[in-house]
C-alpha cells in the first residue's frame, strides 16, 4: 500500500465513532456516550545528550511532548478513542532527528530520533460485547509480550502505532489469543517523510496458555509484508516459556524463547535464521539481580531482524544494534536493580559479539535512576556508555538523558 492508504483503516473509526450509521437510530444515546467520556493530558520533557565518534559535534536535544487523548463512554458495547501528540523542540535543538526530518547542516550531529511535529497517534473504534471479546478498528497501539517483536517504541517522543483491525479473545479459560491485520505502520519519524509510513500487508498472531499459576507458554506467528521497505518482509514463528519459582517472599523469574525466521513477500534476500533467548532474574524484596543470553542468528549474510519491535529496550540503550549485523548478534548481559523508597535504580552490563564469526562487537554499561516525585510526576536519569570492539562494528558512543513526565 502507498502512503495514501494509511488512513483507509483509521478513517472509518472516526466517522463511525462521531457520526456513524448507528447514530441515525440512536443519536441521543451515542451523543451521550461521546460527551460522557474522559479526557486526559500527558506531558513529557526530555533532554538527550549524545557523544558519538565520527561526528564533529555532540548532540543536545531538548524536546517536549504534549499528548491529549479522549476515551468516549460506551454505547451498546461500542466506544471510541482518539489521541493526539505534539512534539516541540525546546531550548536546545542541536541534533539530527533522522530519516530526513532535520534541516540542512544537521548531519554534523548524531541522531536523536525525536523530530518535532504533530501526530494523530491513535484513533479507533472498539467493540467489547463481553469480558472475553475485544475488537478494534483504526489506528492503535499494539504491544505484544515484552515488545521484543511487536511494540510501540514508546521511549521515543513520537510513538509507533498501527493502522489495523485487531481481535482479542480471552474465553479459553487459561488461554488468550490475539490477531491483527496491519495495513500501515506509523513510525517514529512522522508523516512528513517517506520513512514515517510503511505500507503493510501484515498478519500478527499471538496466543498464550497458562499451564499453572506461575508458568505460561506463548506461541506466535508474525507474517510481515512491508511494501515500502522490502528487506523488512519476514515470516517469524516462535515460542516462549515464562514463569517463576517462589521461595518465601522471593521469586526467581525465568524466560526461555526460540524463533525461526525466513524471507517473505518482496524481500530480495533469501535466508533462514534462528533466534534464542534465556533469562533469569532473582527478585528479593527491593533488590533484584539476573543475567541473560540473547542470540539473533544469521544466514547468507542477513541477520535475524525484529522491524516492529521496541528496539531501545534490547541490546543496549545506546542503540548501536537497532539493525542486526549481517553476522548476527550475541548479547550476554547481567543486571542489578534496587528500589529504595521512591527510587527505582537499574544497572546493566552487555557483552556483544557476532554470532557467525565471533567478532568482538564491544561492551556497554547502562544506568538508570527513576524517582517518583508525586502521584502524577516522575523523574528519570539515564545513561548508556558503549565501548567499541572490532573496527568493523559500531563506534564509541555515550548517551545521557534527563526526563520529566506528568499527566492529568
């Protein structure tokens, strides 16, 4: 689909929500549902600093996101939701926002992928005839599991959302299934540049089953046909097992996951690659400690990819592996956390290498400290320090963030 089709699914949601066919019969009831909804405002200010080898200047990005959303009341199990975002450059704007969104001369700065502009973030019509069924039509947020394969890239100021029709069924007792057909991905770069919209003919299927109170098995099939970026067209099938072992007030959380991926649709490459992750985290009161090992394999010089994922949450906060290298990637990491009082502190160490060749891709230290100021406001300090390995890989990069969030 081309960019003109990006509203095909989203537009009917607004039409039906505000002036749809049912309104002709029950106009007053629908009007009451619309007027009787709830509005909310969310503000997020962030300063981001980037010092990256290969650039003559450091990036200093100061941005403010203003988010306004409105959730209608229900009418005969129908409801609607609309969400608008406005991102502003505030105080300092010495950075390259990426994908052609910055003006001339910005290529001397590293990329901070937070372009300014307005965005219709979500707009959907929802039908929920009972506790088991939920259907959505329109522009929506899709977050599956821990967002390793499908997510919203919520760390960036302009979130990734999907023009889709989705179904969620929770009537299997211990099981749940989700399916979505996606016609367009609204990416973090906005509507003003081609990279901001990727037309899709994509199917997302995810189902899970609770085998006990503490353990869950999830299976998924993500059939991505990206019509604007053929290299991202892949078929991925996987299974994950997650759960925990309790010992008094403490708990050992475990996660194991395996997936296979091959080229699909219009992808010019031909490959079959594997994905593997094993993670264990010990939680003891306000302290936690754990380790993990993640492998994104490769085949024929193509690395296993997760083009719809919230990538910032994985393989280091310095974002040096947003695209998997052709030789694949191995990420061995350890993490320590603590939550004293209103603080939430986390430290993570990553050791990176190539899966196919064993090439040293360097290491990274990530640190974060969040503080809850009030019920509505919170502060986050965060840093990422990536040290390069082999010259063929990414370069030394240091990033620092200060973020303040609040809402009404």
